């Protein structure tokens, strides 16, 4: 069985964690806000990750739409609590024809209570005229009768009823909104960061190839001079220019990819009014992207523990709690109804002496349905749903653990690949430099020089791809445990 207090504490803890990235004190927040707006407006350098997070968490209309769910969930809770608001009742009747001319007016204020299906009431009634003997209970003294009383249930409705269940479920719905909002924010931030990393990778590759291309272009004039002197054959210059053209074509293809991802990234960049900030395609990559994620032994242990608090599991636990409440309500329907009502009344004014004294009244009402098939079926259905959710929670937790361990294995491999690709890029750069020296000394040919240059470019591109792939692997670990909404904007 799910403990409600446990769910409340854990959900509040999750909400507190999520608020780390969303709530900052006003003075510091104002400074951060202005700084981020300035960064978003900078057309020369692309945004850092914390700038992107600021935009997604606080400026994007999708995030604002998610926050509106809190207003609706709290409104539903207020609606449920309104079942215990006091209310006014009025009854009256008058004999307009016949021998008797009695008139009766009666008003009461009732305040329902959450415990024991109880309610307290105060009542005032006054009558005038004559009543037949079988309606003497309506008679009051000249100024009327005032009374107070209480009514509550002894069996059916004592522990639970639809009104109290409505409040409980509304509170659970608020908890459910919190975990669902966390899930939506987690997915939204993940998509934004994946777009950012893809743009970052393609931009780095463009800059790397352009840098190598600039160095290579400087050698064209020297090679042309050697051809004119007869030191090299004309085909050497032709081969060089063909290789240079291939590199330029590669740069243009990389720019095409970069520019496409720049437009995709613009969707997540917003100004203070929530409008899209179109990032220029040729925007440079910032020197430090301010990557907020970190993975180490200590952090891995914390991430694994966070699996038990995953929003998907919390959502199922809330649904299970609501199902168990249905079981309680269905069991309540099987009980006989036994209600007690007690009141004290005092007549005021002049009239019959039989009404002078304070009157105390106690009443009992009893009923019991002879057929309980509906209630029994509802109990069996709700219990089956409870067992179903327990099994689904277990399966979901196992699936999350499996997904995390799979992502962890990929992250370990990504670290190793990044290290090897870095060594490969450094080695390719060294070999390319040595080949240029050999070519200048006449100990090599253009075919080998072009091959070394192409290998250097490919190695550097793979190194960049491996670095970004490692960042994506770290991102996946945080995404699986749904901790992306807790990322703080520095």
C-alpha cells in the first residue's frame, strides 16, 4: 500500500529540487535577467548553455503554458474544498385555504465538517396562526425558536465520503501535475540541449576545416612558383587545387548543416516577450559554452538513487493512491447508514407554557441496501487496478534502471572514444606537418601530401564529433532520471 505522507514528502522534495532552476531571489534574478537578455541579443557569438536554459525555463511560451497547469490544479483543489463551505437554507409554508391558517418560516446555516461526515448548524424558525394537532411541532412562541446542533455519521460515511475523497484526489491531482510538469520540462530541455549540441558540433567542424583550409590555401602560391620554375610537374598543382576544392565543398556542406541547426535552435531562444530570436547562421561558437552537467563517481551514485523518484514512477504512485481511495469509498458503500443528529432549542417571546423550557433532541436514522452487487464489483475492480499499477510500477522501475545502465555504458565508451580520437587527431596533425616538410624538401609527392591533409581533416572532425557525443552521453544520463529541470542558471 502507498503511504500518502510519503508521497507528499517526496513530491514536495521533487518540487523543491525542480524549483532550484526556476526560483532565484529577486535582486540576483534581475541582474541575471539583464545579462541573459544581452547575451541573447548578441549576434556575433552564439548563446551559452546557461543562456539557452534561461530562455527555455523563463521566456519560452511552452514553459509558461506548463506553469498555467498549476493555476488550474489549485483551482480544482479550491473547488473540491468548497464542498465544506457553509450554506444557507430556507423553508416556508402557509395554509392559504381551509379552517387552519398557520404559517411557518424556517432558516438555517449549515457548516459541513471534514471529519466523521459531520456538520454543525444553527436554525431559527417562527410560526403564526393556528395548526392542526398533528402539526403542533411547527408551533413556536411569538418571537420564534433558536437552535443549534450537530449531525454526524457512525458507520457509513464516518471514515470517507465523496466530498472528502474529492479533496484528497484534488490534492493528488496537484501532485500529479507537479510530476507531469517536471516530465514535460525535462523532455523540452533535453530537446533544446540536443539541438544546441548538434549546432555546436557542426559549428566547431566548420571552424576547424576553415582553419585548415586557410593554412592549405597559403601553400597554393608556393606550389605554383615551384611549378613555374620546373621543380614540380603541372599535375602537382592540379592535384593540389582539386584537393583544395574538395575541402571547400566540405566546408559548404558543413555550413549547410550548421545553418539548418542554427534555425532549429532559434525556436528555443526567446526575448522577454516570448518572441523567437533568429540566430544568424554564421554565428560563432562561444569559447566557453558553460556546460552545466558533470558526471563522476559521486554524481553517478546520486543519479542512480534518483531513479526511485522518477516522475513516471511518482505519477503511477499517485494513480495507485487514487485507486486505493476508490477501494475505501467502495468499502464504505457496503456499510449500513447510521447517522446521529443532536440539537438544543429555546423558544423566545410569549405563547404556550409548554414551549418555555430548553429542549434537547437526539435522533438516529438507519438504512441498509439489500443488494450490494454494485459496491462489491467496484471493490473488486479497484483492487485489481491497484495490483495492476503495482506491477507496472515495478516494471517501470526496472526499465528505468536498465535504460540508465545502458546510458552509463555508452558514456564510459564515449569517454574512451573521445580520448582515442583526440590522440588520433594530434597524430594526424603531426603526420600532416611532417609530410609538408618532406614535400618542401622534395622527398614526397602531392598524392601523399593531399592524403595526409585529408586524414588530418577527417581526424579533427571525428575528434569534435566524439567530444560532442560525450556531452550528449552526459545529457542522456540526466534526462533518464529527469533531473534536467533542476539545472541552475549561473
